[in-house]
C-alpha cells in the first residue's frame, strides 16, 4: 500500500479522485489538502510516496508546491493535474521532473493508467534500491541455491548483482543503438532467459521495459533543448519508427512529444 496526497482547492475534485481510487481498487491510502501550503505541511510531517496536485490553488500554486516537495523529498513521485487552459503554465513542471501529467476533466481510464504507471515506478524503485544496497528480499533468497547451480551463469547474489549492474551500464551507454535481450546477455556471458530472470528479480522490471524507460527519460531531456528537432530525437534514443516513439512517449508520460516540447519552450 502506497500513500498518496491529493492537493486541490476544489472539494468536488478531491472527493472525485478519492471515489475513483476506491472504485478502481488501487493500492493507495489517500489523504487530501485544500491548498499548496497545507499540502507542504503534511508532506513535512508524514511519509508520502505520491503527490497529485492541481496547478492553480490559493496560498501556494501546484508548481511551487511540487518544486518545494521535490526538494524536501527527492524520491516523491509527482503527478500534475491541469486544465486545458493551464497547459502552457505547466512548463515549469519539466524542471521539477514530474512523473505524470493529467489534463482536466479527468478521464477514468487515463487516470487509472497514469496512477498504475506511478505505482509500478514506486515498486521498481524499492526493488532497485534493494539491489544496489545488496539486500535481496527474503522471498528471493529462498531460490538462491537453485539459481547458484546454473552452469556458467554465476553463483550467488553478488555475481547476479554485478551482472545486472553491468547490463544497466550497457543500456546507459548504448541506449541509442539497437539493443536486445540477447545482445545484452552475450555481453555479460549469460543466457537470455537467465538474464531476464535475475534482472526482473533485482529491478522489478524486465530488460525491455528498463531500456524503454531509460530512452524515455533521455528523450524528455532532449525535448527540453531547443536545438534538437522532434523528428530527430526518436532516432537519437534508439527508435526506428517515429509513430511508435510517439505512442511510447505518450504511454510513459501521459502527453505527446509535441505537447511536452510546448511545455518546455520558454516564453
């Protein structure tokens, strides 16, 4: 169960979001705040995993709240909620590195998809932190003996962790190339199926999804720079088809590359 703080000065919006979360049976414990100042106070007093904030609120707007919340709790996942007329106003959100953007009026299907993506990201962060600290979950340790017996495929958690870390480094260096599970497995001298298993165990996500997520973050960074054209960026991050890149970007961030670029463009 993850903790979500909803900040919106409209009581109907707050209640509507709570209703949707209950109806969709999302694994979230929800608290609310009626303005940005109140939300920041609650964030400083208790642990929250996700902040969903409207942009226009009294005392402190949603972007000021998001910026201060991120400084207070860097791991906090932030979802920006804005009306269509406020979309340009949301460009500052890019600098805050928000997780998702949603436009009002809220569409239940899009709302569910956006929150599920953020919940999944929270889970992946937890598992990745365990891996980097060398602390495998107890349920994973139970299968260590079986995995250690795999021929020529490393023994114990330490070698598994090293292999996964090397694959992550390869992805970060070669994200603009035609990466595949088989290619990465050969690089670390493992079979594709074994690498897939230990990577998912360590990071909480598949190799392919990790590659896609890293490429999306790089694409977002390139879109923030005016000297790169959108028609070139998809190739720069390893995609061979512009339409597929656009669909992947929208699925990951909730907005299209063109919308994101408009938000990033200075006045």
